[in-house]
C-alpha cells in the first residue's frame, strides 16, 4: 500500500523503515488537518499520531481521495470522528498498547522529580550550590495514591505504586480483579480522589471525561495534593488547575500532556515567542513540571508502535479481521 505518514520526526522514520513489511511510505513532517489533507491524494492509507486532526471535513476529503484506511500509531483516538469514518466505510485501527510500562514509569518519574526536586538539585550543583534549602520532599511509602483509569497503563502504574508501599485507590467503570488481589481498592470517582496525596490520570479522553479535573472535582482534593497527567491534556481544565495552584489546593502538578499541545509539542520553539499564555503561566510555577508528551518514548514502545501498525495494515490488505479496529 501507498501510505502517507503524518507528523513525523527522524525517530519515526527509523522505526517505520526498520520494520516495514513491504509498503511504500511517504513521510510528512506537518500534521494532517483541513489545510493539509490535499497531500493524501494518491495514497491508499494514512498513518497519524495524537495531534493530527481527522474531523468530518478531513474525512470527506479522504473519502474523495479514495483513502481506504486510517492507521493510528497511538492508543488514543479522540482526534478522529470515528462514527463518521465508519459511515464512509473507512476503517480506523490503532495501537491499543505499546509497552504500557513506559508511560507508567514516566508518571512515576514526574512524581519523584516533583517530590524530591532532583531537577532543581541538578541545576544547583552545576552552579556550585550544595545547599539543601527548599529541597525537602516526603516519603512515598504509605502515602495514598488515587489512580483514575486502570487499563493497561493504569494497571502497570498501580503495581508500581503498590511496590513502593503506597495505598492505592482506583476508579474505573470496570474493576480489575488482579489489582484488587494486590490490595488496590475501587471507589466512586469522588471517593477515589478524596484525601489522596497523589492523583494520577490514566483514562481516555471522551465526552464523559473531558475536563474531569475542574473546579468542582478539585474541591475533593486534599489540600496540597499532587496531580499527574500522562494521558490526554483535555482531562484537565487548565484554568481551574491554575487557580488551584495559586491557592495551594494543588501542591504539585506534573504534566506530560496539555490540552493545547498540538501547536507546541514535538517541535523546537526555543527561538519563538510562545503565544499560549496558559502554558507560560504554568511554566512559571516552581511546583509544576511539564514534559512534551514523551511518556511513550522508549525503544520498546517505538518498536511495538511500528510493528503493530504494520500488523493492522497487513491485515487490511489481506482482508483479515481487524482486531485493533475502533
């Protein structure tokens, strides 16, 4: 198949070329959206990532260009109008899991960095400052961690936190019996986040979860609690989180995703004037850490993304069942 691969970087090319199962690839650095969809003409399939936009207008153009398959090289699919794509007989496949431990480990890295302030200590030592003032953290052992979403990534994170001796509370519409056997307890959303020292988000972005963390839900948070989001930026109402940081209701905030990340993440803006006032305010807080959607970014995950994407495409070509169809 002729496949147009959007939002690509050098590392995408390395893994997709290494694991290619015989397809003709064209890599585009720019994202797929209404302005760039004309580039899909002449291709049989498209391969997209988290910040590409496949709305109804884009789908109409894809249908007109005779694109037959949408292959997401990620787990989330909130950026695709799935129902409309199905009505046009354009199937959408995804990579439902790719080394879930990678994202879970990154969530833990954010927690440890925020808590023990290793990023600040690193900068101090490089400047000859060996003072410990302002670097005090807390023991994770016996702390209460609230996990929202216990799919594969959330489950991996729960296991890590239990291994550190934390008390783990969870919320999900489906309870995991293996986690319950490990001592994870399930509660309502409100009871899960109430009195937790750390709240970590691992649920998909859907209409029912958009702005799950807002002024109302933040009222249930323990004063000074830590909030971690390695899932999707739209789970948090950023303005409400900013207010909670200002009042101290949120004591720490770790983000690997951001609601308006599409125009920022994965690119070098070091010489630009960043126009997003909200993220600039967040960056200014000493108790906030933001990483650029790198939770997935391990060798193992990139290999799994490429191989599963090709398995999905090959199954379509062979007219086999699409086990990862959305």
